[in-house]
């Protein structure tokens, strides 16, 4: 499948387009550093990681729109104290310039985190991002307890990279994130990458907590299946969780075309209703879009 084939998929399903909750736009200086990280990620993953869409910002926006992506975040993330406020200001301004970009925010365990997250929510932010692996912090840090509480009360989705792929971190894995959910059981957490490689425990979280969702980012693709295959015996549970699975792509940072993520979902053969939920309806519901 090529990118030009993607619109035909959602059109044949009777959808108005796609809702992708795992897309990255960042200030150029930050994106360049992210791309440099992936350029050297071969030793971490065992295979090279060429960036598929290493182009200018305007071109990346045009490509998403040509694919039929109706709404997508910028998914900025902080890896040290004092960084979140600057990234949040950039993301808010970026969203204000584009109707299809979701107002995104991030946070880090630091004094004042609850204050600046609340400011973002009051300003209309629709989705958050927490990157436990890159940030190298414990999601159960007391400095974040009020943040998780605010997000739970607001029913604001937050994409959380807390699985141990593509490389484990000191605080990655279900054992570190499940205590957060036990303290805040209504938190709308979107587990990035289906929680790979810890698929089963994160799938169980979605079955146990009412607002836990899983995003498809890079899951089921040829690239991921080589290193972290999704267990076939979990497929029936995945099918039953169609209303808790949302489209994620990791655009522009994938080592393959966007269409391959859609192709990988199609070949799961879980039915049209499952695809409609994943490609559009569940993400649309989480964002409370009209």
C-alpha cells in the first residue's frame, strides 16, 4: 500500500477521514535532535531507523491532509525540568495556526507542574503527552500526583509512553504505571505503541480500567513484528477492545510510509466495525469533537 491509497480505505468504510492521536510536530531545534536520536537508534533496535518524512513542516502538514487525517496532536514532550512551559507555549501557538492541529501540552515532575497543566486545560488544551522513557522519570512521582488528578477530573486524554520499547528505561513497564491508575482510576490514559513489548499487561489495564486506551503506533508493522511481535493469542482480546484502541502512527518519525501502518491494521482482519472505531470513531470520541 502507498500513501495515495489511504483515502480509499477510510472512504470505503464510510468515514469522513482519520483521527491520529500519535503525531509529532515540534520546534525545529527539538525535532532535529529527535531525528538525530533515531539516526543512531540502530544499536538499540537492531535495525536502522531512517526517518520516512524528514521534510519541512509545511510539507509534513500537507502530507497528513492528503492522507485524510482530520485531527492530530503535536505531541511535544519534555525530558528535563523547566522545558514544559516553553514547549506548551509553542504547541498552543502552533495549534492556533491550524484548525486540524490539536492543542497539545506536556509536563514533567517538577514544582509547578499542576499549575501549568491547569493553565493549559483552561486555555482549551485537548490532549497531553507524557514520555516516561525519554524523560527518565517515575510516573508515580508525588510531583505528578496532582497532574494526573487534574487530567482524570477533566477527562482529558494523555498519550503516555510507558512501555519498554524500543528501548527500556529505568521507569518503563506496567509495574510503574499501574499504581498511577490505581490512585486515579478514571484517568484517560492512551498507552503509546500498544505498550510494546509488554502487550499483555497493558491490554489487561485497558480491560480493567474504564478509560485506558491503547494506540496502534508502530504496532503490527513489519518493522515492529520483527523485533516485538504481537502475540497471536491476544488477537481476540484486541478485537473485543475496538472501542479502546485508537489510531497512532508516530508520523513523521517512522522508518516506513504512513500507509504501512494502515495496511498493518487491515491485515489483522478484525472487521470493518473494528476499523471504523480505531481509525476514527474512538479518537473522535476521546477528543469530544463535534
